[in-house]
C-alpha cells in the first residue's frame, strides 16, 4: 500500500512539473543548461527593485544576466561547488532559511498572544505609571525610635510642601541626593500592595499624602501614565523570550504532526519534516528562487575572487605592466612629491636614514628600513613613505614645494628632511594605485567574460524573451 501511495505521489509531482514547464518556457540555454522564464523574471525584477537610478529594460539587463550565468558555469566546471567550504556555507544558509518552512509559525504567534493577553489583563487600563518619591526607610525590624524618626521626617516633608516648598527643596533640606528623586516606571504587581493602592488612585501630576509601606514612609508623585501597548509592539520581545524557552522546537513538533497527517502513510512527524525539507525548493517557488540565488551567488563570489578580484589587488607585475601600457591615461592635476618624510631625534640618526634610502626605489624603502634598524628605533626616528600632494604634509610642502613654514616641530623628533623627488606624472602604478586597480579589474573582467562567451554556448529564445513580465 505504501508503495502504491508513493507511486501516486511521484506521478502527481511529475504531472505538476509538466504543467509548470508548459506555463514556464525555456528562455535560454547556457552550456546546455536550461534557464526558464520565471528564473530570469525573478532576477530581473529583484535587480530593478534595488536600483536607485531608475529601472533597466529587459534588453539592458539580459547581457548582465548572461555574464553572471557564464561565471557560474565556469565555477561549476572548476568544481568549486564540491569544495567542503562551499558545501558547509551553503548548507548553513539553507538550514537557516528552511527553518521558517519547518515550524508552525501560527503556533508561535498564538502562544505569544496568550502571554500578551495575560500581561495586558494583569497590568490593566492604567498600564505603566511613572513615579518619583521621597522615602525614609524604616523596615519591619527597625526599633520604635527609628520608625518614629522616619514618620516625623515624612510628616515634615508634607508640612514643607503645604507651606509652598517644592519636592526638590524638601528633599534637599533632608540631604536626599538628586538621583533618589529620578522618576521610575512600574506596573501592577511590581510594587508592594500598599504602594499600588495609593499610586493607582492618584491623577497624573498629583502627590500622595504620607503613607507607610514595608519599606518605610513615603510621599509619592504620579508623574504620568501610559497604556499597555498593542500586540504588534510587544510581539518581537515576547517571541524573543519564547525562543529562549525553545518555542521553535515545540512549533517544529506541531508542524511535523500536521505534515504527517497531510502525507499519510503512517510516517512519523520527524520523517514528515525530513520529506518536507527535501521538497521545499519545488513546493515553494520563492524558496527555490532564493536558494538558487544563494547557490549561484556563492559560486560567483568564489570564481570571481580567483579569476579577477585577487589579481586586481595583488598581481603587482600585472598591475605595473597594465600601468605602463596605459601610462598616458594617468595624470596628476599638480606635481607630487614621491619619497619619504623623515623625522629623527638627532642629526646623526636623520643622516643614517637618508643614507639607507639613497639610490633605492620607493617600493624598497620600507624593507630597507626594517632590515637596517632595530625594532625599538621607532623612538628615535619616524618615516612616512608615499606620494604627497600639496596639503598632505606641511613639512613636505615646505621642503619639496617651498610652500608654508613646515608646521610644528616635535620635541622628541626635531630633525626633519625628505628623501625623494618631485614628479609631474605617475611613475609607478602605486602612485595612482586605486585608479589603476579599478581599471585593471575592469580589464581582467572584460577579458575573462570574452573568453567565457567563446568557451560556453549561449542560446536565447527571442520569442520567449518578448513575453517576460508580459504573459
């Protein structure tokens, strides 16, 4: 019987798949892999929803989508999806996203509302009260003299206020710190019944008469009140509390029991959850789209890092070669000083640094200094290496460009000088590293995509393309 049921389910799934394919035609094939219209629409519509400068047309977006798919195809050809790091990250993302489909969210919502309803009824219509008070402590174990003194003091406060003194003035007379008058908020059930009875009978802004509680003797002011908020307002906090009490595990059990009844065949709730988990991508198109996006996004990031991004930042030979080939493109708006600004605690140490750097390329400065000077030399010398524009360093402005007075002299490093030369145009890619790196990355990207378009066959059904978002 179970085999017959399973066969029936498979037949239904196949029939549903055929029906879906009829209504969702193939838009393109890339390296023999089909891309259906719904997948392209999902990517196109999501991309347009994130644009700030206006929507793209289908024709404008299509090349970007194809290039993305080509990079994913290359990543799969390189078997990057078999790497343990990829599988672990993808599984972790999927497990996290699938959780919402494998628990009964309505169950959690109902449990949260039960707590809200109970708290709302307990707290009542007055909700939260903001109070402040003057209190003289006289706990239950206090002797008669201490109780009498505390009562006499609170009566004195009441008398002072009756004569026109403010709450603050009365507190100051008895040397009560200002922080003890700071307002605090309470709800029913948080304070002694003796206090609750008094403050909930007051109007906002009103002061109480002196009264006694298990703490001592008080005069209280009800500053304001605010009602207990709506369920939506408290829902996140209540659910967070429930999650700490393993509500999701309970909701998972409830979901499993419901699925077991839905699937039938005498399976357990845990088996039903496993089956549901295995068909989430097909049962819920939005989840399938999201997981495909995660899968391809991870592959795209990994293959792009390997083929382009890493080289654009770290291929020094390639960067310099690209810079030389396109040198005319890179210009300064004004001359720069290329070299080092040196500060030292003595003329001898200053001359020593200058002799170390003499005749060397800027790119060699740091390693030459590190090799020649002891670790603690930072106390005796300071070297700033780079390409300086006017305004970057006051001393470079004076010594290289004869502008300004050089600024302040450090008492611990009073001897200063520069090593290097003024240049009118960049000489090495590091002189304009950011710009060269960006251009080199674009060059590598274009070269890579061009090779992928030759390597993998792309076929687009133009008739289907015309029906995108129009069917």
